C-alpha cells in the first residue's frame, strides 16, 4: 500500500504538468485567430478590403492622379461555374465612384448558392478600397444553367499612399450550398 501511495505521489507532478500543458494548448488554439489578426494589423498584411460604408464627396476627387485597378476572378478546382470580370483593368481617380460587374454562370443542372470572397493587393491598399455595392456582401443563388452579371460599385480613398499606383482586386467564387433540383422541389 505504501508503494502504491509512493507511485501516486510520484505521478502527481507529471499529471499536473500534463493538465497545465493541455490547458495551455487549448488556450493557444482559442487565441490563435485574434493573435493572427493583431499581428496582421501591426504589419499591415491582412489584404482584406475595408467594408465600412464609403462617404462620397465630389470635392475630394483627385483629378490629377490615376490608379490602375486590375480585376481578377478565381474558382476552386473543379468548381462548376464560369466566373470572370467584365473588364480586366480600369484607371480610376481616387475619391470618384466607379461601377463594374462580374459575370457568373452555373454550369450544372442543380440549384447552386455561391459566395465571393474578395482580396486586395498590395495589402497596404486594402484599407483604401471602398465598396458601396458588391455581390460579395451576400450569397448568390443560381438556378440550373443560369447566368447573370453581378454589380460592383467602388471607390479608392483619396488618402491612399502616393507610392501605390496599381492595385488588384481578386474574387474567389466558391459553392456555398449545392442542392439537387429534385431535392429542392421536394422540400419546397
């Protein structure tokens, strides 16, 4: 009995260390996303566009400066979509509102719901790219074999640094939900 008591007391430091290690690993995993966000904000490398409402003021348009915006579209591998920008590039004056669109087509015989995720490069320009209307704000529903142009209305903030004369707006379009036409009729 004494020996088992000694074994229990000998294992006690090991059990405490394992419990502390488990709690620390859980805490690290839980805090990983906020730590990553803080790290990216400090370094300015997040690449996410500013989704706050843009204030349009015609007096703040910089008519002396042009910035080239390149539009790109990407799909996940084997995605059953056709997806492309209406124009591949556009020269814009900071502070002025512009409008363009992206074309999407469901290439299947099923109802699809898609979502576009934007990215702006260089990452320092992301906070200066303002969308006032964008198909990326909501999920996009597509009937079988249907297509449409999806609107993007934006401006580049006049406070964008002078060294940025070109930025790229890229959207990745992916399937959010896929339901067979027969299943959707049965449920509805």
